[in-house]
């Protein structure tokens, strides 16, 4: 009687396949499960509508303008997005409300991503206002990013009339703030925000506009993408943070698992 082939190689191959799939899926999940995206505003579409839906989704953006003109350039042109021109004090910008009060009764556990440009980056130019009665917050100062908390915390660079991706994260438990530029996972600034200057007690944020009639704003600029998450992104998530979801990295991990599984099925059907 002919000797039967040992089943061990088949089982060994199966175990190797399971191990490979496990690693691929673990890698995918690690990159596919950042904090929840609660606001996704693609302004190149000519709309202030939040693309995120569901119970945690924020409302739409609103314009807060003092003067000058605003409007949209839609499509894929290099200057596409929402723009403002001719602003005077306290400036023209955008606002979003209804943010979750997730850090001691304030919105202080988050990531905020912005693809924007300013016409003027000299002096102090307000980027994000967390409290309308405070000078603290996020600025562009003489061509650098500056988390101002009664002291200077600067890093990175920005040029006038040039789009830049900027992501600001804050951990509501440790109070650590970090800023990232153009998808690079190494932060350009890091600071312990123990005084809570990067928190919004009202659950409202304003962008580009100075508080209480001040003149620390950019007279013109534009924004093409604004994103808000309900927690701090990890450094490893920054490169994909301003790329339309689902992330290519997550899909790549799942794709590897799928390829391995189909190869294993073929081997089984061929008696391998």
C-alpha cells in the first residue's frame, strides 16, 4: 500500500498563515483605531457641512466675519478652499460649537488638523481661539507656530500664501500639547499645558479670528480642510491624519491578510 503524505507540512503552513494574518491585522488595527473623527470639513467642495455623521458628529461650520469678502474656490485648483480677504479687527474666520466637554468640563482632549494659508505671517496671527476672553491660544508668530500660554512655545515654520498642514493634539489626562507640520510624525512643539490654556470651557472654537476686538489676525487667507478628533492622535497616526479615510495603511494591512488567505486556499485546493 502506498505511503500517505504526512499532514504535518499542511498544518505547519496553516499555522504560518494564521501567524502572518495575525501580524497583518494587528498592524492594521494599530493604525486604524485612532480617536474618533467627529468633524471632517472638506472646504474645496464649497460647503461648511460636516462629512461625519452619527451621534458624536459635530455640527456644520459657521462664518464669523467683521468686514471684507469671503467665498469658495471649488475643485482641485491649487487655491481651492474657503477664502477671506480685506479683514479688519478682530478679523474674519470660522467657528464650530458643540464640542464634547471631555476634560474637566472643557473641550481639552482632542486633535485639530488644518490645511490652510495666511497672507501675512509676521507678528502675531491667531490660529485657534479656545476662550473668547483670553489672549492664550494657538498662533502663527513671525513665521513659526506658537502655542501661547503666557509664554512662548514655538516650533516649525510657515510661509505666507503657502498651504501647510498643521495638527495640534492635547491629552486631557496628562495635559501634554504637541504640534505637527506637514504630516511629519516628530512634533515641532511640545508643552505641558497645566494651566488649561488649550481648553475650550464653552465647547466652541474659533479659527483665524482674534478675541475681543484685537488685531492679531491675518487680513487674508484660505483653508481647504479642517478635521477634529475627540482625543490626541499618536505620532504614528500623524502622516495619514490629513489624508481621506479609510487610511491607505489600514487597507494595506487588510490587503496583505487577504492575499495570504487566498494563497492558502489555493494550496488547499491543489492538495498542497
